[in-house]
C-alpha cells in the first residue's frame, strides 16, 4: 500500500513524485511507456526549452484563467533554476526569455530521476493501467504488473499531442470516470492548414519565412503576436502561427501584418515624388523575393493588372493606400490544423473549476489530483508549458 500513486512519468508527474517522496510519503510512479519523459527528451531540438524567465498567468489560456495564478506564483522560473544549479546544469537564454540546457535534454531527465530517487520513489515503467477502482481505503490500479493500491492518486498523464510518443486521452477518461467535467480538447501550438484548392496559388511559397504581426479573436479571446511565420505546402507554420493557433477558432480569420511596426502607406506616399522604382522592386526590398513575386502576381490576377511594373511616382495615392492596407491586414480563414501529430500541446482538458487551485485536488473526490497538461491550462510557445508542469507538480506534491 502506497501513500501516493502518480500516473505519468513526464515533467509534472516526476516533479510531483519527487516533492512528495522527499516529504516522506511512500510514492509509486506509474507509466505505460518503457522510457520516461519522452516529451522532455525531444523538447527544444533536444536541448529542452525548460522554462521562460517571464512566465506568468498572462501567458496561459484557460476557460478559468485565474486558476493557474496560485501555483505559478508559488513556484517560479527562478525556483526551477535554483534546482538546476544544485544539479550543476548549465543553461542559456535564447529568444524572448526562452531558457535551454547548454547540453542535452537528458540532463533535465537525469535531474528529475535523481530527485525522485532522493525521495525513494518506486518506478513502474512499461506498466499500462487497465482499470481504476476507488473505495474507503483509497485507489486500486489494475496494471500489467499486478494491482497497485494507494491512498491518493495523482493523474499526470499529459494530453493528446504527439501520439507517436504514446500520448493518449487516458487522463480525460479518468476525469470523466469520477464525474469531473472536461473542457473540449483540441490541438494547440500547431500549424494551420487551408483548403488545397484555396492554398494552391500560395503553395509554391513553401519555405519562405519572415517576421509578421498577426491576431485573431475579439476581446478577452483575442490573441496577438509578433513572431516569424513560415509558409508550407499545406498552409502556415512557424512561431507566429503556433502561437495564434491556441486562440484560433474554426471559421474565424487570422489577420496578418506583413510589414509590422511600419506605416507603409505613409512611407510609400512620402517617397513617391520622382521615384522611378517599380512596385515590384519596392516590395522585393521589404520581403523575400519569392513572396513579392507571388503577392503581386496574385494581386494582378485579382483585378489589378500592371501593378508590379507600376512606378512609384506614377501610382495614384489611392492605389498605394489600398496596397498598404492589404499588406498590413491580410485576412485568411484556415480550414483546420495539422492535428495532434504536429501539435506541441493540447488545449482544453480537465475543467479547473472542479479542482482546488492550491492543491490540484478534485473537489468532489478527495484524494484524486490532476496536474500538468491534462488540466485546462495551456501556455504560450517558449517554455511556458514546462513551467506549468513544474509549478502544478510542486503545488500538488506539497499538498499530498
């Protein structure tokens, strides 16, 4: 009989197990996979983007946005850096607060394994759970390695993103079994796709990348980012699109600013006098040449013949203003996403209104806890989701 059984040997589960074990609890960590922490292993190109130095509640999405505040304020990126320092793991900052290991992601996995071992956590890897029972004595897990009994159960099974690494909806099934509501899950931090016929004229831009501003949604549901965008054969990807995908809803447009931080109409009108440059030359100085070629070609096909060869000095002011508006407000309606196989995380999950924000315990089932990606808390791209894993794991581990 264990004090705690933790389902899922990923970032949140290992952190929770380590904290609980080091508090003197008898903990068993159970995972259906043979290898632990596969998502940590592949993160950041193998160097693990383990947190973001600026992580805070504003960087997370949820149907209950205030839920994450308590855990995130109690365990900060600086706290995780202190843990890494104790294990002599070197790191560096890359883009916009994103922190990476100097060496391999394996150093993070080794650190978490060592922390679990310091708490005498018992491991049950390659151990699928077929059934969960609950009674006065606690929880009973029927597994491929026999029955495991524990007074408390922590569900840290992650979401459905990257099923090729073994991701499933098991955690959501457990939530439903015990009567908890689930916010409809969907892929997030994922490329956006378009109807093949609609996208065909733009498909030859595959591989073109540039910095853009973009937004979608209205009011509190609005998402807005300044990041790099990448054209693909099927649609759009890159950090800008991955970020906005968490906010995008089917049927809604995304609005792209292809000249962010500039007033293109003012620039074109101010430089117009005596300027013999063709508009193609002007746009080729603004964007990658392939994009300038294709943009003007499609504009000419759309009812603006001769636009590419039009000299700036000869262009009517109205034409330049319209061109600038099209560039600053390029509106597209995606047909869908690239799905869980290409998604970095899952949006939605266990409805946090059914959980205690300080302990992660289910309000209707004492002794049952949910942490990490299985919960309806989804971070931005750039280390935020790992910070939620650490913070929710620590909050739960201390409360057990």
